[in-house]
C-alpha cells in the first residue's frame, strides 16, 4: 500500500503523456518549449513549497499510501510527481483551450 499514491500519480502522468501524444498538445508539439515550461513550473512550486515548509505552514502528511521517501525534510517524493502532473496538465489544458478558440 505504501506505493499507492505514487503509482496513481505515475498512471496519471502516463495519461497526460497519452493525451499529449494523441493530440500533439505540449511535448509532442514543441518538446523544448514544453520541457522549459514544465521545469520552470516545477521549480517555482518547489520553491513555494520550500518557503512554506521553512515557515512551518506546510508539512509532510503521513499515511499508509505514502512511500515515506523524502527529497528534503518535509518534502515527500510524491510531491515532486504531483507538481510534474499539475504542470503537465496545465500545459495540455492551455494548448487545448487555444485550439478550441481557434488559435494555433
């Protein structure tokens, strides 16, 4: 059970990759721009999390669904994959919305 949350995140990221591939939304449209955008988004939210952790606002939750692995104090590995999923989803939604509005 300790891998459940991480596995769910990985399956969700695989779903984002599948949608991206099928509709050429982000990485399959422009890999370089998408990689930079994803990296900057994850870095920004990681810095945000770090500030919250240092101020005692954010802390690592515990539960049977988490691996227990931390990248740094109070920052579980699942958080990194959640941020990747969140930013990838945002990239895909942005491109999809542009297409719906008729902009390429």
